[in-house]
């Protein structure tokens, strides 16, 4: 197994665990729980999608699954924004998660671009 791929498997799993812990710490209000469940779903699916990408049978399938990862990361960012802008969570409480989300987006975007450019 390629070290970079193994690192991304571990990193996306760690991101999912951080999302679960963040969800557990949210207030029990209806609004917080609704938004929290959305971000929990999108944030934990990144690692699952990456594992599917890792097992892909073709470059096209790999790129498509990484696209799914990117969609879920972007969605997670959206839910982070709503959690902060509604005052449910402070931006400082989501800072680490948002930074990791941004970094994962940058990594996956770079990989997708490299895969696509090697096809040209």
C-alpha cells in the first residue's frame, strides 16, 4: 500500500472521528441536532468514499470517488458555516475541523487535477 494513500486513509478516518466528537458536544436543541446530523453524515462519508476510491478498478472510477469526497467536504464546510452563523458553535470551536476540511479539499483537488492532466 502506497504510504500517501495509507496516510489519507488514516487522515480521513481521523477527520470522521473528530466529526463524531464534535456532534456529541453539540447542544441538544432541535436546530443544533438537525445541523449536527447533516455535518456528521457529510463529514464521516469522506473517509468511506476515499476507501472506495482506494479500491477503484480504474482511474476514472478513482477520480469519480475523489469527486464524491470533494462534494462531501464542501458540504461539511457549508454546515460548519451554518453552525457558526446561527450561533450554535463558535468559529474557534470549529477552527481545527475547518482547517482539516480545507486541507483535505486541497489534497483531493490536487490529486484529481494530476490524474486528469496525465490523461491529456
